[in-house]
C-alpha cells in the first residue's frame, strides 16, 4: 500500500492534532497556507487512511478518530531520536521484518533504518522457531544497526534492547516489566516481548546486526495460539485496557537510542546495574539448554560482555547464550 | 564459460591420464566402449579445454599436456573427501568467491560446496581490505560450511583452516609453513595464504560460515603489487619452481575435511597441539591491534576456543581476534 501522506495532508493532520475543538476552515487556510480545495483534498486523503474528521459548515473541522496503525508519519512525528527510525519501511503484511532487514542491510542501507509491519506471516523467533505476529495487535519490527564491535559482544547488545523495552513498558504502562537473559522481556513471569539478533560478521568485526523485536500489545488471552497461551502475555492482558502501539514504539526508539549509544561508547559500564536490577534470572536456580546439551546451576551475575556467570557443580561457568528455564 | 566436459570426454581423459604411452584407438574403443567418432569428438573437446593430445595413425593417441586450470573434473577426480568439494561452482573470473558463497549459502546450498575461480577482480581480505588474486597464479576459493557451533567459536575454525593449509603445503612441497594466529599462513615470515571467515549467525548459533581461502602459488616477486612485495610470498618463490595448484587444493580439501570433522566433534581437543606447534606467535612479543586500539604483550597460549592468551602489563588477557604484529 501507499504508506505516505502528501505534505498537504501531513500539515493538516498536524494542525488537527493540536486540539480536539473544531477549527474554522478560514483559520486553517491562514495558518497552514493551504487553499480551500487543498484542504478538502487533504481531508479526503486522511479519511482514506482511516482518520475520521467531523465537518460542519458553521464550526469547521475536527479530528475525531486516529486509526491504530503504525504509519511512518505517526512514528516520526515528534520522535526524539537522532538516527533510529529516521528511515522507515512500513508494510501492512510481510513475511518477516528480520528477513527483509537482512536483505536491506546487505545493500548499504543506513544505520537506524526501521522495518515495521502490521502483520508477519512468517515471524521468526530464535533457533529457527516462529514468532506469532497477528495483525494490529503488536509491534513487529527490525532495526538495522552497524556497531563497530566484535561478534562476541552481541549478547550485550541483546540485553541493551531488552533493557530499553522493559524501561519503555514501565514508563508507558507502569507495569513491572523484567529482562530474562539473554533476550526476552517478561511481565508476571510471562513473555511479553522477545528480541532476535541476527548478524553478519567477520572474526572480529560485525558488518551489521538486524535487531528484531516482537512485543505483544493488544492481544487478549484467546488471541494466543494454544501452544503459547500459558507462557505468553500482552500489555492489554496485564493492564486490562488497550495500549497505543505507536506510543510504545516511539518510547522504545528513544530509550534504545540512548542505551545503544552508551553501549557503543562504554560497553555495559553504565548499563549493567540497571540490567541486573531488572533481571529475573540472577540469584535463581536455572537450567540452561544449548541445543541438546543441558546444565543446571545458579545464575550469579551478568558479566561486562553480557555473558551470564553460572555456578554449576561447584564450578563457575561463563555462558554466552542458550535457553534459560527458571527452576522453582 | 562452460565448465564441464561431456561424460565421453571425461572417460577418454581418465584413460589417457593412466599412461604417458600412446594408446591405440582400437584398444580404447574396447576399453571405454566408445565409437571411433565419439573418440574423435572427445579429443576435439579436450583440446578446446587446453589439453594437448598427440595422434598418429600407427601409434594411436597420448596426452602430452594438461592445462593448469582448476576445472571441477580435475578437482573431483580421485578426491578423497565425503562432503567438501562435492559440489563445485567454477569461474574463469569473478568478483569475490566469498561474496558469491554468501549469496549461495542463503539459498540452502549444501555444506561443503566449493566456489573457485581462476581470478578475482574484487578479492576480499579481512576488515574490508582487498586480496590480490591474479589469474592462474593462486587458489582463490570459498567453502560453504554449516557447523552447529556458537559464533564465539569462529576463531577456532579459522585456526583449523590454517592448520589444514600449513599441513598441505608441507606435505606437497616440504616447505616449512606456519600458522599466524588467527588467520594467516606464513613461510619464512612472509604471508603465503590467508583465511577470511564470514558468518551469518544468531546469538548462539551459526547459520552458515563462508570460509574464504587465498593461497599465493605461482607468483614471482614481480607479480606482487608494490604494497605487499615485502610481506608476501608464493610457493614458487620459496620453492623456486612451479607448483600444480590442483594438487594443493585437493590436499587442502582432504586435510581440512578431517580437521573440520574433528573440530565439530571435539572442538580443538585433538588439534590444539598441532596448531600450537606450527604457530609463529606463541612465546613472542607482539602488538595487537583492534581497530584503533593497540596493546603490546607476550603471546602465551592458544585457548580451547581458539582465542589467544596474552600477557600485557602483568595481566592475562584473552583475545578473540585482532591483528598481530610480531615485535623483534
């Protein structure tokens, strides 16, 4: 679909968003320097995107409904970032944002480019698993990053994204979002978001990273497939009301840009404490799976490179990745 | 170019290679079940590939010259591997075998697929540098590998390839080839070969690795560009005679398959001693560069994961990659 409004419509939308009151056409003409017919054209275009606009001869016009869509112009309006989300690829439906991101990254697309979709038909989870991504109910997105770090620091980057997501959820909803090392975000011990890092690298240099993010936002219990009903949750389930996806997305981009910049400069130095404070695994007895191998132990600490320090059978082990199960 | 001989020509070539004597056409007809006209057709085809064949009415035919080309059928004939080099993409000229390999690997091409070319126009070295790859004078190749290991083990895989190359050079030429951690092969302190690993990975799983290998074989001093004249060498320069590239290539594939299989089963357990024995950096004072950062220290050991243990300013450091300069 066409994903962009004309500049005329954007100007009108901005003006309409400033107030819930009616505005007289004549005043708008003066304010935004459009002709009457241009305003009528813009109203028509905005309506075709799902915006609802009241119009009376006496009072003028006002915005009565903003559709719950992640249109690029809704994301970039007032977005306080320097490079994240400045360029956006938006889709109604797509196989996988990570897959497209990977292909785009191979073509010199700039750092911070955002790929976002209302629905994924082949959403990817870790280890070749799928990620359930129904239309309009969550954030399904990928960012193209080009950090000058070694591949061994990827786990730390995954934690940075988890931190940004947890902080954004907390700020927007007040919910107690936590980080589950290395790549999940939990509320009340259930998965509300997940991060999938895919990278192209040489031995000691990352060429690019695709940071995929899936966040369950407005699903109800019955929206989840049976397989994940018990382990997954959404912001709506926890909060008992709908959440505006675009607000969380913008918060995430803003928080993550700060955190990512700090990480590129100083590694986890200024981030580790906050990551540890939000971590659900530290101090817990856990089982770690690596493919078919499993070990049990106690999660002691998160190291400077993002790895997990585990005590198992009296030995301290440094773990770079794997699946964590909390033992109760 | 067409890179394959017809089966008829292959059969004839095999028979001709068995002896340097003339063979009578009538005998060949009986041996390989071809008609006289089929044999004439095969001779013509072989000649079009650069093979020279003597033919007299009385004595019959014999092979007098095999062109120095890396034709797939020259590589696979008698190749003692199970999966390396079983499928070959061969080119007269190509930009970069790693780049093509990367694209092929994204399309489910099987493990062990070999991409090889007589010349690279954009040969890639590490860190975005170029690798000089003139026509017919070296081996410029890439292997597609799909090991089930974590990205942090990539340095070990690079060492495995270095070991296989050094052993193959030693066996074929008797030259004292050494390994320079993490990815070069040296003779008399000059670079004769280099390895470029590129990988696509998740946090804890490699999807695929492109193992690029460049080996200088039949260059003379004057064939090298000024920039690398002092630091590069070739087998011909060291040995003072030409080396058959296809022989080294086959040895490498055979050696590397064994080493790679051992690595996948048991990591460096059975390989580390040989790697250490051939290593030029151990016990030496070195400077390590990571981008703009540099540290000086003494190379102490190679760890189980392929990382280098360095003592610097009284501290032991574990180094996963970087550029090593030997200090004298």
